[in-house]
């Protein structure tokens, strides 16, 4: 029977089922057929990005979800969110009162998937490597508070931080901090292609076509020792060109589960169905969508133009016409349910108003209509993205204050163009690195931000972000975080649009589906197993 399983979007940290006891190669099921998972994420090795799966480069939800299955980190986010817990580490913690010295002891008998032992020197190599390469993806910025990495013997690693960083345990749970085998990864060069050598719960066999990973075969790693219980012997992840093709594969029985990104229509259809053998699972989500601005570009350099757009955009109308109940309006970079969230944009602009927008442009002596092109990616955030941008175009043009055109581009072309500053205004999505407000602030506004944005606010970078990181109790960071959000609402280097929910559709003989994704969109394939159809 088809049934919709709902995991309520509770405040992050409250939804915290107990993490299974220490896993390993003898944990999980007794085998059976591989569980096949569909995705619309694409994995392409290009001239501009030849090393999509190197932990020192990868910085999008799709590639991270490959790495999280294969590359082990010292810490890991537990299955129901909450504080990170030791993974490759036996224990980790701050050893000073100022949150500037963080020490980890490794689990005994850790090994890479080829059987080579893992030592503290390998952890230091991996962290130092990512910091030294400084890939243009910007992922190295997650380690920006690290000053030096020290080893004591073979099983202890000590991180000396430049400044206090209460979020550092979370950062050690992200793939950029993954432990890689020095025999397979050069110290100062990215590893091209789709090969991965780590110590995570699975090994990877990559099936490629025309420099694209089309099928990732994850096989249980017999040498894995960590906090995760692996409930299956093999999971295959298949990349589809679009949601329709993925849905057809589920209907035909070619796959057992489909993840991001389903279309709103697919979700509505599955939600309304009363029979069949496919279940739709709704989960808490922290995905956000926003417009980003190249604040050096002549068309949007004057913040009055950006403020006028913020004053016009009608989020509720946009969502109702494109996403329905699957999204909610977002009035800040920090989404609701995250400690430190405020509705800064609503507080400043209130309800949409063409009259107020016109007044902003008139006061700044801006000639109207302002001609703009909004850029979006055609194949990374789901099929509804085009419709979303058509609605944004209509709202802005109907005001009479803008003359907007839209242009869609494939992701592998979109990303280098955005990083090279070729777009004045462009649409992006964000899945947090970890469930904390810092992950919705620093990646956009700090030095070496991943957008390569020219926008720089000294108060945010030099005072407010460091202040927020000093607070181990994240409630204590709220004042600094609220000030950051107010500045963003005033300057509008980004315009937040909506916050989305997460959905997975799976056959009812697959168990563990409710934990297949966490709120940060981390794919947890080790949770899946074969059960009894019902």
C-alpha cells in the first residue's frame, strides 16, 4: 500500500534518535540484491573541474554524498541531527577554555579500504592537503580557522585554531576533512577522475561514460571501523538526466528509491496515491534558494537596484505557483528552525510593494526600467527551476521598473561562469555543510567565500562571524547572527527566496528510508536494507 510517511520538521537537535552502536565490517544484513538508488545529480569531469570527487575540491551536495559513503571523517553528524559524534575518532574535544585547541584520538586498528593502516599522520596529511591546495571551489574555507595540525604518536591529532570556533567539530564531519590515503593523493595536486581511496563504510566502483559518472557502485568496506552500522552489502546509485527519467525507472522497477530532485508534480502524485508499492517520505530540510548578485557589476552595483528587487519579489506567490506546500518563504539566509534565525528581510521590506520599490530607485536616480538578465542552472536544482525564474521574471517586469530576461545553463558551464564573474544576477541553492547558522553565513560572506563574491563587509568578517563562533552555546551567538542578517537585508548581496522540504520515494520492501537523508541533505545509504513488502 502506498503511504506517506511524515517526519515532522522539528527544531534541529530535538529530532535525535539514538545512534547505533559502533559498526564495522560485521554489521548489517546478510546481503541480498543491491539496493538501487536514483538521483538527478550529475557528476562530470571537465577541463575546468577535472577532479569532482577529490575531498579537497568537491563542494556540492551531490559529490559530497558520494564522498560521505567512501571517505571517513573524524566526526559524523548523527542520523537524527544533533551534535556531531566521533567516527574515525574514538574521542574528540576542546582541551582549553577558549575553544582554540581541539584534540582527537583515533579508533584502534583503523584501515583504508586496501588494508593499509591509518595513523594520525594520514589525518594531518589530509587536512593540510586541502588547506594547501586551496581549490577554487572554496571548500578549503571550512578549515580557515585552523592554524596548525599536530600529531602525537600514531593515534592523536591536535588542531591549533587561529581563533575560537565552537563549530569546528561540525567542520570535521564534512568531506573536506575526510581522511585520504597519501599513496593515492598527491600533496599539492588534485586527483582527477572518479577514483576514491578512503576508509568509509563503502568502497566505490565508478562506471563512466564520456567523462561522466553514470553509476556509482558502493560495496560494503570489509575494513571499515567507525560509528555507523552498515545494513546492506551493496547500494548502486544511478544518475538520471532528469526527474521524469528517474520516475520512469522507479515505475519499471529499475530502481528501489529516488532522491533529489523530484518534481513538485511527482511529489503531489505520490502523496495523493492510495495504493501501490511505493512510499513517499517527507523529511526535515534546510535547503534554501536565493538570488546572488555580482555587486561589482554595473547593472546591480547600486544597492538601490538590489533593494528594489527585494521590495518587489513576492515569495508567497512564487511558491504557490511553482512549489505549493513543498516550500516556505524565506526572509533571511538562515532558515527557520536554526538557532539564530531572524526574518530580517521581512522586517526591513514588509509586504511586496511596487510603490516603495519605485521610491528607492527614484531616490538613487536610477533610470527605469532597469535591464537585467537572471541566470539559472537547468540541471542541478530540479525541473521546476525554469518555472521559478519565469515567475521571478514576470513579477519584476510587471512592476514596470525592470526589463528582465532569463537564461538557463547546464551546471558544468554555469559554475565556472559564475566563479569568473560573468553573471550579474544568478540563482543558487544551498544545502548546509552542517546544521548551524554559521553554515548559512560564512560560506557567503567570509573571506574566500565559495561564491567568489566581491561583496565584503568588514563588520561581518572581522567582528560578527568571529564573535558568533566564540559561543559554544549557540543561543549566545544570536545577537551577532541577527546583526549579520540585518546587514545582509540592508545591502542585499543575496536575496533569499524560499526554504524547501525533502522527499524520498522508495519501494515498501526497503527499510531505513526515514533515515536516508538528514536535514543537511546528507545521503546515508548505510541505513537502507531489504525488508518485507507490505
